[in-house]
């Protein structure tokens, strides 16, 4: 995905040969023409390189050409957008169920919602008592759902939530959702996002 760039057929050479002002090559093979992005902003331009990737090391090149027009240049970084995770700078298949901060589990620049889910058995009669959920260390914005009911949204500490009105005796489904922002996606620095501790299991939403 590229931002602040255009693609056209340059005069003369480009027009006669079909070479565009900006071409993307993956492992020496030409990618399809850029088109308006369907991800975040249609003013971005993107091309699908899925079928050009191979197992192991891949080379991505962006070529520019100019005859009479000003030379093309990239003002913003190129971004890889897709369903994958990263470990030791290696792209891997996504892992749907993990524990702890999702920024430390292969999603260093994640921007989205991580959903932590637990089934909790509450003794009969205890459901009438005041029950406080302490989700532990939260990095990001949080909301809590108990048995499908939205109980609370927290943008900052304290993150403890009174779940008395939604919990009941017996089996209860408790979901804690933590949201990262696009600031994490575009930042060069990795920021912690997610829920740490309490043994919570995260399922990518």
C-alpha cells in the first residue's frame, strides 16, 4: 500500500511500451496496476501481491520512470497490509489464540480489537453479591461484556468494573476487548497493546 502517489503512462516511451510511471515488482515479477485502496482510505493506492510471494525470502522493488514529467518519488513508506504476524522480522501465518499483550505475540503494529474471553463459574448465591472484575494490566482502550451485555467502557485507569448486574450464578462468559489505534500502525516505535496477566486468552477479532 502506498500513500501520496499516482500511477500513469508517461509520454512516448511509457505509452508505447505500456510501462507505468511507477511499477511494483515482487521477486522480479510485475505486480498488477495500483488501484484505490479498500483499506482505511481510498486515497491510498494498493496492489495485491499475494500470488507473487514465495516461501522464504522475498524481494519487493518499486521502480519509477520519467521522460518528460517530473520524476516520481515516495514521500511516505510503503506498507504491507494483510492477514499475517511477524516474529524475528519473519512474516508468519496468523495465530488466532494467544495469551498476553498482542503487541508481543507477533502483532507489533496492530491496530484493531483484541478480544479476551473467559468462562467463569460463579457459585449459586454469590451472583447476588457485589462482583468487581479486575482485568489486570491494560494497554489501550477497554470494554467489558458479561453474558453478551456491555457492562463498561474504560478509556483510561482505573480499569476495575462492577459486573454485579450482568453476572449470575453458574457459567458466565466474560469478554474484555482492548482496542489499539492507527497511531500504533504508523508509529516507528512499537507500543504495548492488549491485556497482560490474569491468564486471559486473546482471540483476534
